[in-house]
C-alpha cells in the first residue's frame, strides 16, 4: 500500500565510520535503521543518501563522498554487502 503525498516521512538514523582521504570523505560500514521494515523505501533512501552526501561533502570541503554499506543484519538478505556509491559534491 502506497503513502499519500501529504504524509510525514518516516524517521530513522544511520551509523558509519567516517574517514577523510584527501579530497573525498568515505563513509564505511554504513547501517541505516528506519522505523520499521520498508518504512523508507529505496527511492526515499537514495534521495536522503544523496542529500546527506552533498551536505557532508560541503561541510568537509571535499569533491566527492563515497558511501560503503555495511553487511545487512536482517531482512531478506542478511550478510549481503551493498555496492558502494560515489557522489560528486558541487
């Protein structure tokens, strides 16, 4: 069942190891926790990820931010490590 556009977004949090390497920041072993199973959805998760990467990149004065996910601890594929994603900072 989909959400109405005027509903409030679900809350959540993320943890990661943050490393600055020259002109980039690498977020290693990233884990994201929403308020429940599929509460964020892939599209919303990617949008939040992109906005966060751009913000941390501007704050740290770097040209790119790399996000390396941690191994899944639950869900349909426990142990799976997602592909890393790189975001350019404007």
